[in-house]
């Protein structure tokens, strides 16, 4: 079975401080991992993904995420938070083994608030 | 490309009425997904298509919901009859075979009174 856990419903961070949004996953094989961001009254926007290769993935708006196979984690990070980063963040996973199936399993989302 | 297009953006209807949501995927994308988002249940996959064929509809809540994809550039999600508990934001997304990344439309905010 495939699943994603985002253990924190809410993360608050001061502007200029580093931020981390946590994600752990469960798949039977090797994962494809994704982060999406949702701003108010908008659809989900793709931020970054891990398919293979370097465990540190860089994405849009200065975000990055590190794939850690031993801890089955894919935490989202940014060195210096901006107020405009305040949004809802979703982690998603797909199992590489399931060829032909292209659906992603999304976490429940983490609301990030950056405090000025 | 204009991205995934959904219409209408907002829909208010009364219980028992038929509701039709529309989606135009990104040109060249072979996969199309319908999701529902609510505060209580988060983001739920309802159904997805590959090359216009429904692949997995296990997320469709009940027979009142139906989805079609008559061609590669158009899909509909229909609720008949609608109920207040169907109130949610419905998203359409599309992806290509190679890219895996799903691109989401702006959503349709549905309110059933």
C-alpha cells in the first residue's frame, strides 16, 4: 500500500528563519515523491519532485527537499522563509513499481504560516 | 499553454439539481484526474483517465457521481442529484506519461444549498 504522512497540521516560522515541512512515506518499492503548494482559492502548484539521482532536490521559489531512504522521509526546506511562503503544502508519493498507474497519493497537508 | 482549464469557477445550486463540472487538460497530456477537496476529508482522488479511458473510479463516492472523457481535450464530472454534502472544491489535473507531475486547474467551488 502507498501512503504519505504529514505529521504537522500547522507550522509557524518567523520571517527570515529556516523552515521545514515534514513528510514520510510508505511504498512497496522505490518512490516518486512530490511537493505541491496551494495558495488561498487556488489550485495546487507543483514545487519539486524526486524521481532518481541526487537525494537533494531543488525546486521553485528557493525550496528544496531531501530524499532519505532509510528514514522514508522527504522533508521540504527553505533556508530563509518569506511571508509570501504562507500557504498549504502537500506531499505526494507514487510507487515506481506500479507501472501504468499514474495516480499520486497525497498527504493531508501542512499549513505554513510565516510571521513577519 | 494555458494550463488546465476548469469551468465554472463557482457554482451554487439547490439540493436535487444536476451539476456538471468541466475540464480541459493540458494539450498532449494522456492522464486526467478529478479530485475533491474539503476541510474534513482533505484532497481525495475521485477518478482518473488514461487516453480517455477511465482507469480507476474507486474514489467516486456513489452512483450520483459520474465522469466522462469523450475526447482528449474535454472531461466532465456530473453530480445528479446533488446534495449539500457534495459542497467542496473540485479540481481537475492532467499529466503526461513521461513527466509524472500532475498539473492542477484552478478548481470549481461548489455549494449545494
